[in-house]
């Protein structure tokens, strides 16, 4: 990380910690947390590395209510959204937000070339609906760029239940149901030029139709497990001049953008987080306070730093290789994100 980027990150950390731990602006959860400490985060957190003092954020803290304990005091009377992640079994994790999903996707919009994602064009959102952040985020992205988002019904929790019950014929039937909705919308609205879709559904849709002939010029593709083999197949068999923007995102982080395509990367999927709003690191699974060397495999660790949401040192259910900075993004990235191997027996990807 370049020195000016590191200085900006440290300053942002101090601002966010002061906000969440001050009596005037603080978040009820973090004010209660601080009351049990024998040190004051506002005084002693001076740099990004100091966040290690909080230990690891536990995902069970986000399960159940009251969710308003996560709302900073200045936002208490603002309209609040709650987005869920997980939930295929047990209580899902909830994240409250006001504007973060808009801010994150407006920043992502700046990375999309207008030539392929034309301003004013409409979008098709082929992804999860319901209590997910993604649906509203893509809809805002379309609106921010002057278009309209057409959406469909997709319940990923039902797909995961079918997979766990090994009802694969029903999984295929549900996939056909989703693809049929997408095909109907594409045929009915020739203003749709831009597409959000998950990798598995992109593969299924491309079997049914030429996206180029359907008028698609840009594809924004997101999903936890996007392999180099899939990436190469998309570029060689599907795109035919369509721009491909792979991303890695989740409800707790926001959106990590792709490194500009370079054939010398051998179709690796390389993402860079939206520093300073979120930081992704690749850590030793057995010592998750320690980064692995560049090129080595480890567990993905997330730190989210916005005024709406502070989540230090959260261990994701993903693994990846640590990627060095590049010209476009002068900070660490992650390469070939996939389910964390030690948790694979409990991770079911479904439509992603």
C-alpha cells in the first residue's frame, strides 16, 4: 500500500472509530462494547493496525435483534433498511443501513465504461430477491446511470434447501423458472443493454440465447465462486464483444471491483476492495492476525469502515490468494475467491 493511501486509511479509521464510540454519535452496540473495555478506542485507535485490539468480530452478533442497536444515533430517525445474509439454516445475519448500498454502488458505477454500460440504458437483474441488499443495490445502480432495473423472483434459500435434500431435479426446474423469467423480460424490453447475473445463471442463460443478439453490451457478474475456467469460458464462448465486469461483494462489505483484464493473469479473478470503506486481507487460517505472503493461500478477513457500519476483523467463509497492488488499485487484493476449504462441508453455494 502506497504511503499516501495508508495515511488516508489511518485517518479514516480514526474518524470512523470516533464516530461509532462517541456518546453523541455512537452506535448502541459499540457504546456497550466500549463500556466493558479498560481502554478508550477514541484515544488508542490511531492506525488501521490498531483495530487488532478489538479481536475478531463474531457473526452471531448480527443474528437476531434488536437490529436498532446497530444504528448510530444521528441516523436513529432516518428510514432504515435491514438486509440479510445467510439464513439457509437458523437465524440469518442482519445488516442495517441507510445509504451505504447507494454510496457503494455509485462508486462502482464509476468503474463501468459508458461505451458498454450506456447511460440511460435499462438493466436486467438476474439475482436473488427478497431481503437481500443486491436487488436494491442493482436497482439503484441502474437509476444512478439513468436507467430502469427489471427484476425477477429468485429465492436462494429454497435452492439451498433443495440441494441439501438432493432434489436435483427440482433444482434444475427452479433454475429453468428463473431463466424463463429472464428470457421473457429480455424479449419484451429491447431497452435492456446491461445485465447483472450470477455465474451459474449466466451459464444457464447463455445456453438459451445469444446475449449479443439480445442487445446486451455489458455484464456485471457477481458470485462467491467464479473460477478461472469459468472466466475463460465466458470470454471465449459468451461475450463476443460484451464487456465483462466480475465482482466480489457481500452484504457486510459492499463491493470489490475487478482488476482490468490482463491475459497474463491467466484468467484469474482478481478483486480489490473499496478502500477506505472496506479492507480485504488474506490471513493465516491458524493465526488470523497474520497476513500470508503475496501469492499464498489463506482465509479472507474483512474490515468494514463506514459511518453506518463498523465491523473490524471479520473472518469470511472464503479463502483466496493474496494479490499485490496494481496500477489501478495501489493496495492489496484477493485472487480466485472460493469457499474456505475447512468449511466446505457446511457451505452450500446454490445459485451463486
